[in-house]
């Protein structure tokens, strides 16, 4: 694969050049390597970091995803965590992962012309292979959510087939793999932060329903037969819809509808 010569290391100055946001990315904390940007962001939040502050790293040595799975974060990817302090009362904080996945899907489509897809509950795909993972963690003060840390990882400037282990190689891709070239990570970061802020503000003003409506436009898995796995069970059925709370509605073989609130979706062979 031929690629342009481009540094894999982020330029801290360029991470904020021309950034058109009010809050997001106005303060950026950068490290070449950290254990986990989410853990770093949570520490910053506990020390008083404001909404919109970002922790970003060149690589993560112990990145985490849902269910404490390893988040492989090689050099050349975009790995960052965003601190949110939502003022409105959130009954379903996990809905913020829909906000993030919609923003990522729209950004990758608009910037690079890719056919992006959202996959319940927190992934973004290109050509049915994972290109982005999102992991949200909430901390509460009494009954109110005090902080929500949104971790976003995008496979960017590396060959996915060469970098990832064989066990996940067939399910993952990267921007370099899809575009046959490398991209400017700083430009992607800026455009994504702008989209994230606009989508988040839309959510805080109008609620989840309008976000979900847009998210479903990218949800190609809806209407297909899927298998959903979590720690305790495995269920199959038709992915019928996503409800107003963000739960996946499965139409099972016996005609019953099951609302699933957590799990991993995989398509079943027709």
C-alpha cells in the first residue's frame, strides 16, 4: 500500500489552529503515551477541569472499552477523551454515546466521503468494519451526573490488517486502509470537535429524540437479523428498532419483542 509521507505524531499547536468551538477543545492536555485517556480525563475532572477540556494521547498502553475490554491504540490513531458536565438532568447518560457516534459518522462521511454506519450501542463502521469505538463513563454527585467522560478512538494512520491481531482483523479497518492514504490527524480532531459540540448542544436543547432520528439514518443493521451478546446471555432476532431510551428492540422468532439495554451486536448470516 502506498502512503504519503506524513508524521504519525500529533502537533499540539495544530490541534487548536482554526478551531471554531465555544467550549470543546479550548483546553487540550497532550501526552505521547498514557495508560488511558479516560482515566486521565477523570483525574483532570476531579481536579476541576471544565466542560469541553480534552485529554489526548499518541498511544494508550491500557486503553479500555466496554466490559473492560482492551482498547488497542497504536501510534497513528486518534485517541482522546472529552469532559462533559451536562446541566440538564440525564436519566439515560449512555445516550451521550449516541451523540458521539453520530458526530463521528457524520464527520468521517463529510470529510472523506466514506460510507459510514452506526452500530448499536457505541461503534462506527465503514464498509461493515469497525473504525471507531466510543466509551462513556459517568460520575454522580447525589442523584445528579456531575461528570461524563467520553472516550473516542478512531483507527486512522495505520494499516489495520497489519497492526491488529488476527482475532479482530476481519472486523476492523482504518482510514488509511479505506482511503489508501494517510490523513492529517489534527484536521480530523478539529473537525470532529466542532461536530461534537454542535451535536451535543443540539441534544441539550432538543433532547434525545432528534439525535436518535439522525443516528438511525446511519444504522444499516436495523432490519437485519442479529445476535446480541452480553456477560450473561446471547439472544438472536431481527433488529427492529432503537427505542426512545436507546434500547435495542429485537423481534424474536416467537414474535415477542425484547428490549435490550446492553450488549454487543453482530450480524447473522441470512
